[in-house]
C-alpha cells in the first residue's frame, strides 16, 4: 500500500535506519562503491558520538575495516591487548590468548569509532545522513518498492524516501525490528538470571589487560577504556536499583572481588556512570523480511559477557554491504539471499560462547554447589589443557568462525 503523500519524496537504492557502527560501516562501504543511500538517525550527532558503549574490537574486524579504509585512526590510537587475567581464590592466572591465536583485541570505545565513521561518511565522502528525525515508519517491505517516512526535525514536514532496500541498524528498541510481523519468524531469548552494575570510573586502569574476578560474592570485571577511564562491572541482582550502590560500597566490593596477592591496588576515582544491565540475549530468525535486512542489535542482542556485540554488528554490516553492492552494481542477489544464514552462523557461535563463559564467571556465586563445581572445572581445564586453552582462545578472539 502506498503511504499518504508527504511534503517531499526522494528515491535511493538503500535507506539505512540507525547511525551506529553497523549503519555507518554499511553507509561508508556503499558510498565508496557509488551506491546511493540515506542514513536516518533519531538522535543528534553529538549524542551518538558521546554515548557510552562497548570498547573491544576483535582483530578480524579491525583488519576488515582497514581493507575498506575505515580504521586509520583506530589503528593509530587503539591499545592492543593479547592477554586477560582470571582472579579466583586469592590467585591470579594470566591467559595469553594472542600467543595461541596470533590475534588481539583493540581497545577502542564505540563512541570513538562512531565519531570516525560519521566523519568519514558525512564530512569526507559527502554521504547523506539526517539526524534527529522523528516518527520513522516503514511501508511496503513485502513489495518491490518499500518506502520510509519520517518527520523533519527542523521544519516538522513529513518526508518520504522510496528505495529498493531498507537496512535496519537501529538497535534493540528501534522501529525496524518491530516492523517484522510476529508470524514471519521467531525470537529466541535467553535470560542469565543476573544483573551487572556497569560503572565508568575517572581513574587510570589498574591492570594492563581485562580482569575477570570470580568470587562467591559475585563476578567483577576491570576493563580499560582509555588511559584515564576504566570500565568496571559488578554482578548484582536483576533489577537492582543503582542507588543501592553508593560509591563507597562500589569500591569496597570491587576491592573484595578483584584484590589478590601480587596484584596492584585498584586506582579509584569519580564514578561517572552507574547503571544496572539485566543480562539477557536474543536472536531474531531470519534476519530479513521482504526488502528489510536487520543488522546489529536490531537482529540479535548478545549480553556483554564476552564483549561480542559490536563485533557482531560489524560482521553484519560487512556482509550486508557486499551483498547490496553486488546487487546494485552487478545484479547479483546471491549475497542478499545468503545474508541471514551467513550472519546467524557467527551470531550463534558468539551466543553459545557467551553462555559458556557466563557459567564460568557466575557459577561460583550462584549458591548452587553443582554449578560452582562445574565452573571451577571449566576454569581448570582452560588453564591446564593446551587443547582446551586453544579452543577457548579462538572463541574469545572470534577466530575460526566462517564469515
């Protein structure tokens, strides 16, 4: 059905909803291939460039961005890490996954990556991106010529963009995922039964790597974000009110769960973020509906247990970009037809690994002796068996998963 006549109508091959890592990566690749597209974003440019988000990018993703000319500043500025550390029963255990895989993580907070990608798309390549749009609505997704309507934030006018394809990159709460009829596919969801108190501290990192604290009081983690800022996590009850965690209690519990013999004391500082994340994951199957292609959190949410979310978003964007370019420049639809299945292979690999790691981290604080014993066995296996260590390292760094 053709939507009501708006004030103005435009036509492009691809409309991208959402200016996160997936949408901006996709837009940049299309722009480089001379495939016209429009990016629509409900927030302001300032907001998306400052929004706190994840900061660990796997090496395969960095190399893929480099190949597209999208990682120059990332490679120059990011810190590379090839080790993590488990702290349990008063001892610290270094796990050198780069020695086993040859790959590292790059510490580069998502706001910096988004800033780079916006600059490249809008300022360098002259891409069309519209911030602050309102009332986005999708029409005709199951036909040959879908359209996207939105309200211009400056004029209040209703505008329409006709297209061949819509890329849904607008996250878990965006309009694109809810535009897929329930009867079209399935939503698989898993609740971990725990919450994480997510913290940002204005304090230099207290370790040169990611630290996983496994403690009867609950899991804790330390992750560098920059030379001046550190991300911490504390396991709490689902739905916990952050107000129950004043700064003094936070630092006391972090010291309890992360302090071990031989480790430097935590460097404390002002807490500039404090929110509770209820740990859950979901997967939408298939990731397509008619001319709509979902990517990133619009299609799948992976709990931040193994820092996989941004990497999955980039993987989706790379696959989808290649598929759109092949269609628009060569009439080849094989990539579009294979997109959902190809993406979901990595999605499910990462979901399964995150669930496995969650049991290792949360089992000892579960109050269940069986889960606690099993968690201890998992940790001893990866620390004591070269074969198990290599398998864990490959999953942790995202290596060996078919793209």
